[in-house]
């Protein structure tokens, strides 16, 4: 059995102060007339591939800000994770769906990968082309999709120390629990690719100090992960020096990218031993050896990033699916979830259950006018609701048109059947220019449409069709506009013959 930290009890007047280690906070207890027992905060029991933490009966008073405890719940969760026993794996996401899948798989936190976001959002390499605004926007969508903490890739802060401050504040607003900041010059590049350069020592340290100041000014406690790329740009010794300096500046986690051997990884973990270390397991052929979590924990790492797993398998899966489709097939069942599984992953069933809470009786709703631009979307076919908000959206066929063969147009009855078999197209365009509805229906059903579109109430479609110009076969001319007017709320309603 090994003890994580040996507490030292100091009596300071009326309180006991117990510093656990230089990077951990103290536990403070008021004196009591009754004897108290001081216990170690955490007892680690090591077994092969098993790490059991016995909870401490003592509640620590942490020194970081708790002024926004509700909004900063993910930050609190990440800090608790960093202070908990064992090593923790964090796959890297690139959008809201990949983040949701990470959470559903049971991981307690995740990263965003600038490499993967650049690939998925821009279809471009990670060479400094993606911007601060794009990363913040993507990050906001990701953090809204999950409840686990997300550590964002802040690249090099997108400029000087003042830009770093803005970047940190923007990542806080986007909901990130942590931010990785590196010391590359602009334009930056992936840490395992060629041509990387780093800023000077002084500038690198000053950027971390600026990040700490931005955190304080925001009243947040976002976790600052200080990364250096100087291992490949300069030397291992330079990378170790910068890591020590980052720790002294107040960084919460240290990260040297592209370490080249186990020995280098071990040397890194011996720097500032009480500051957590991050390992980057670049899959598929990076410079750093790929080790399993047990091996990484033995070296001294605390968190692990897997930056390319999800984007990499996504690329390969899409390539295989496209090859199958091009060959006249569909992806095999083993590589393609069922439609029900896809819906469950995306939360359709949860949505339907929650939607029931807000259902209303349609018979009680007003038909005096179109109170919402979505009224045109409440047309269902086969259990699916379809919306049309733009002119280029697909036209909805409510019902298949009736086709009549062998009609004698000389008969008035047959001519009536011919007219009623025609398809009409109804278009509604809002006063803002956006198309609200574009549907095709048999002419005989126009009367029923007046229940959905009150502006059509009282329209004598039969008279209009009979008066419409006819083609050589005696049928109304296609494309003829029967109605074109603005209703009471300013929407333009058009009825055309198809």
C-alpha cells in the first residue's frame, strides 16, 4: 500500500493547517474541545491495473474561485478529476456529435483537437488556417451538447499576450472547462509535422501569465494547460526549462508535445512533480511512443489525449461507405448502425418523451391567421414532419395526383374529372422573402387546405379551373397562375396549375 501524500500537521493558534503538497491546497480545521483524528486525504491501493481510492472524511477548503459555481460546474468537475487518483483518458472530439458519443461511451472528459476541427469544419490541414472565431463557435456547439468537461485547443492564443487574454475569456464564455495554450509562432502547425518554430522564453512565459490574469478577471477557474513545442523546435532541455517556467507562472497542467522516447517522457514527468502532466498519444504514426494507460501512469502522467482516433476512423468509414455506394451497394450492417440506433444516439426518443409535456389540442388553436412562420411545416407524411423555409427546399407532395386514362374530353362529366385530377401547386412566401410553404396537391383537396391556410377559405377553385386557358388536349394549361395575392398578415399566396 502506498500513500499518495503524507500530511504534515501544523498548529497555528486556533486552527490546524495541513499542507498536503506544494501544489495542493491545505485542509483547515477549527480547534475543538474533543480530540480529532487527522487522516491522510487519500489512500491509494495499487493492484495490477486497479486503482482504488478511499474517500476522505475531510472536506477541503479550495482556494480557487467559487463565485460562479453553477456556471462553472464543468470546471469544478475537471479540477476534481485532476485531483482524483489514477490516470484519465480523454478522446478528442471535433463537433457536437463526436463529443456526445464520447460522453455516451462513459468518458469523464474530452478534448477538442484543432487538427480535427480544422479537418471537419474547413476540410483543411492544421497549419494555422482556422481562426479564433471558428474555434470558439465550434467549441460552443460542443460544450452545449455534453455535460462532461471539455478542454479546448487554444492553439497559440492567436497573437500576443493581449490576444491570449481575449482567447481565454472567449473560451470561458464558450463553456470550456480547460484551455491548451502553446508557444509556437504564427502560423502554427500540428506538433508532429515539420517546420515548427517557437517564440522566445520570455514571451512564452508571459503568455501563460496573461492567461492566468484573464482567468482572474473573468471570475472563472478554467484550467490552464501550458504546452510547449520546443522539444522538436529546439531541444529536450529547452522543453524541460519551459515546462518548469510555466509551472512557476501558475499553469495547472503541463504538456510537452512530440516527446520522442520513454526516457524523455519520464524526464518530463520529473519536472515540477506536483503539477499534473498531459500525454498526447498521436495515433497512426506520430513521434511519441504509444503507451497504454498503465504504462503512462507509471511514468507519472495524469491525463491522456487521443487526438486523431475519432476523426481518423470517421474518414476511413466514410471512404469505405462511399466505395460501397459507388459500387452499387450500401455499407454492410456491421459498419452501419440501424436507423433506430441512429435515432437513439441523436436523442429522438428523449425528444419525443419531453415533447409530450407540451402537447396541445389542435382543435382549440386559433385559425384566424398565421401566427407563426412554422404553420406551413405542420404537414405530415409517413410520420415525418417537413419544413420549407427556403425557395430551393424540396417541394412536398402531400398526396399522389390521380391519373385518369382514356378520358373523352367531349363529355362534360369527363371534363370535370379531368379538371379535378389536375395537380395544383401552392406557394406561400413571407413578407421577409423567405418561403414558408411549397406543396403539390390534387385540385379536389384544395378545400381541405383552407383549414391549414385560412387565406384560401371561400376560394371557388372549380370556377377558376373551368375559366383557365386550355391546352390542345382540353386540359388547363400547366404553369397558369390561378391565385396571387397577399393575405392579412402580409404573406404572398400563389396557386398554380402543374
